[in-house]
C-alpha cells in the first residue's frame, strides 16, 4: 500500500516538473525575448527620432531628455539621456553665473571710469577679467546651440583661446587649470599643451613645462606655438642657444603674427639683458624689439619694456627712457617696470640672470 502511495506522489512530481516548471521557464524566456524585441524596436525609433529631436530649441531638448531618461526601457539608454540632461543643465547654470558676473564687472568698470580714472591698473585688470568672462559666455552659448551631443563639450580652438586669455592676463595658474580641462577631453590638443607649457614655465614648474613642450614637439615638430613655448622654456632654464634656435624657427616659418611677435619680444629681451656678455647682441635686440612693438602698435607695456632694455644696452638712454615711460604709463603700479625705469634713469643697463638651471632637481614628487 505504501509503495502504491509513493508511486502516486512520484507521478505527481513528474507531472509538476514536466508541465508547471517547464511552463514557467518557457514563459520567462518568452518574456525576455519579448522585452528585448521591444527594446530593439524602441532603439530603432529613437535612432530615427534623435536627429530631429536634437535640432530643437534647448528647452525642448531638455524636456525630451528628461522624458526619455525616465521611460526608456534600456538601462543604458536611460543613463545616456540622464547624462545628456545633466550636461545641458550644468552648462546653463555656468552660463547664467557667468552672465551675472559679466553684469557685475560692467557695473564696476563703469563706476571706475566715472569715479577713479587714476586707478588705471585696477581698471585694466577688471577689463581683462571681463573679456575672459564674455569669451566663456559666448562659448557656452555656442555649445548650448549645438545639435550634436558629442559637440556639446569644449571645442579645441575655443578652449585653447581661453587658456591663452588667462595667460595674457597674467593668471598663470588659471591658465594651467583651463588647459587641464581641455586636455582631459583632448589629450593631444597642441594649443593647450603649448600654452600649459608656457604657464608652467612662468610658475617655475620646470619639469612639468618640459613634459608638455616635449609632447608638443613630439606630436608636431613644426608647430609654431609649440616651438615658441619650448624656446621660452629653454630661455627660462638658461639654455640660450636652444632657445634662440626655436625663436629663429618661429620667425622664419610662422604665418601667425601674434606668435612671431611673442618670439621676437622674448628673443630681444634675452639678447639685451643677459648678464653674460657673450650672449648679448645689442643691435639684434633692438631690431627684434622694434618688430615686436610694431605688431602691437607700441601699446604693449611688456614689449615697450623690452625695447627700453634693448636701447639701454646700447647706451641709447634717451630712447630707453621714452620707451620705459610709455610702459609705465600703460601699466602703472607694475613694480618690474618701475624698477627698470629707475635703472635707466641712473644710466644703467637692465640685466637678468642667464645661468643654466638644473632640471632634474625640480622634478615634482611622484613624477
């Protein structure tokens, strides 16, 4: 009797395994295929819809991104739409903050012009800061108007221009940060590498400057801004012959007037002020300094300072005094120009240390 009961239970178990469990498995598999089929169909329609959707106004794109980040079946697609939404919102927030800063700076500049015309150095600083902010606002506006998610990032040329603006404003550390931002997106951006090399060189980060300049010239030996940056680095390190070769290359091969002027000014300063007589060439220094100043219509204080040093080196102190006075008037309060003016008024040449410096000792920790 017990044997018969056992056989009945075994029969029921076989029935259960053969029908119910297999049925559940079949249902689960079919459900999975059905979900995948739906997801593929959705991706197909989204792909056809994407180009038209991303050509819409930014507010429409935000609403679409928010919608698809919530209802799309594919986890990967939902995540990408969520990332796109965050990207738009972050750029809008930065644009609004920069626009607010732009208005504040305009008010400050207006007040300075009305109430304190003598404080031209502060006015110049505010105007340089305003230009940087306005450049960034325009860049963000262009990025937000983009219809391609891949283009809604920093553009190579625009980013490099922001780096250069910081560098020209004397904000070397900000220039490094801006170039870092570019290079995270585009590790082989020649402009950003060359500009960061200059910024590191100015900050005394010699080993980092060497790394950047070496990478630029390894990528493109003929790149004029890269050759100028390497020349500047060599100049700072006291490797004058190497610096001269790079400056000379720029003057002979570059079609960019701004890069030519930079190389001319730096080369002139080296030829006029090096404390080692064998490395000075007074006539060449004046020729180069005049070329640099002609490019800026004699309105650049740094280049006028170089011209003054070049004239003083030849003993032409009347011309040197005229040039240094113009530099001081363009940038009142700059201690370096005032110190050079005092030397020239005392009929003394301007001299700088040209001794070679050690590179390896300046290697940062962990590099």
